[in-house]
């Protein structure tokens, strides 16, 4: 069947005229900051790579403390190109979180959260949190020593939160300590619960962007646009091809390692740290003293981190001048300080880890 006959067949049975009209008339602002528009699509691509590679890994992975490590080792040593698929999955996970952070930062500093796009911002922040949740739950699945003890530390931090903390810790662990039930729970969270939330939020986020269009920065006065299809779409494809090349390159030259199988009864190795996107929080906890005014320092640190996350989500309502098409320097400065703190503490934690 030719492409024209297929198109006529579908158009005769489904109302595709509205979709075709939207694609043909959709435009994208074109200015000196247009580079930042591509990061949303890059994040979407990396999430797609995650899903595809994750499905392939599921064909061989076994979610139990007795078989998880051996199944991952089998994937990496016996399955054809299994080591590459796992490396792509691991690198795409890290790059997806990095890309989402860059996208969120660009939206913040370009004030793209101003009305009527407040809920688009909120769904974007929630998507970043979900991606970090994917990283946290997926980290344990290989059941190696580093992942086991890092998860143990991470769930202990969750237990610090007053009231709901102990309940949350028991829920995540499935008991008083990290074990086989923990691995099973993290597995189902990773492949079912979080993906359902991700699909729903991502669909809502993309729908909002399509309905409201892309925001133009306050500093740009001239309203210049380019057609979404084919102009912007082809540029998006070029960016995707470059990102795919980067993912494959780093996966080949720096493949994911496995380490040693976790021993729950073994001693905790020195220098246990979470993944890089949690390092700034981990280092913040370490810098707080044991007690401040009779309150545990870790509790204050966790509380401040939670407040920072909530404040980030409510930025559109904090920045009132942006609601009127103006820029508030105080909000911008607060964003610069926050970003500098996250980058600085992450770099400091990496430096401390290499120079104990």
C-alpha cells in the first residue's frame, strides 16, 4: 500500500484534519536563547532510550537477592551485546537527569513559568523528582556491594523525617533492614509504579506545552517565529542524533561495571556515596553538626531540603512581577545562589571522595 493510499485510508476513518492543521500551523519562537528549547526534547529522547533498554534488560533480569547479581552478570557476559544495553541504560539514566536539570534551569532563568504556564512548571519539577526516584530505585537492582550500602544509607535518611519518616523507611525496606523484600519493592517501583506516574505526568506536560506553545523570554522584544514542522523538527532530530551518538560512545568507552555481590552481613565499605545527583544533599547532611539548639542536625538538613523542593515547585507564585511580564532580580539571584550551591556541593563531595 502506497503512503498516499494509507493516508487516505486513515483520514477516511479518523478525524486527522485537526492534528494535521495543528502541526502545519504550529510555530516556535526564534531568538538568541532558542538553544535551550532543545533540552526538553533531549530529555524525552533519553527517557525513550531508558524505556527501550529497560525492556530488553527485563528479559533476563531476576528480582531476588539470590539471583539478581548473577542475572546481571549473565546479561553482561553471556547475552550478545548485553553489556552494551546495560551501559546504555545506565548512561541514559544519568544523562536524562542531567538534561532535565538543564531544562528546568533554563525555564527558570528565562522566566518561562510565568502565566499561563504555572502548571507546566509544576509538572516539570515533578518529572525531575520522578527521574531521581527512578535513579534511586534502579541503583539497588544489580544487588552489588556499593548499591546495597548506598540504599541502606538512603533509606536511613528517609527515616529521619518526623512522623512519616519511620513509616516511609519501613515501606521502602519492607522491614527493619534492607533485604530481599527491599529489592522486590524497588523492582516493582522501578518498572511499574514510577513508569505509570512518569507516563501520566509526561503526557500532561507535553500536552500543556502543545496547547500553550513555547514561552518567549522577557528580554526578547522582537516576536520572530519559525515553523515547527519541518524547520524546528529537523533541528530536533539533529540534536537527538548527536545525543544518541554521545550515549553510544560513552557506553562503549566507559561501560557500566558490576562490582562485587552484596553481602548484607559484611562491613560497610569506606566512602559509600549515592549517585551524583544526590551528592549535594548527602554532603549537606554531613556538614551539619550533631545538634542545633537541641534539634538533630540531620533533621534540620532534611527539613531544609524538603522546603527547598517545595519552594522550587511554587516559584511561579513567589515571582509576582513575572506574572505581570516583569523580571524580579531577587528571584533570579536566589536561583543563581541555589544553582551555585548544588554545583559547588556536588563538586566538593566528589573532591572529598577522591582526596579523603
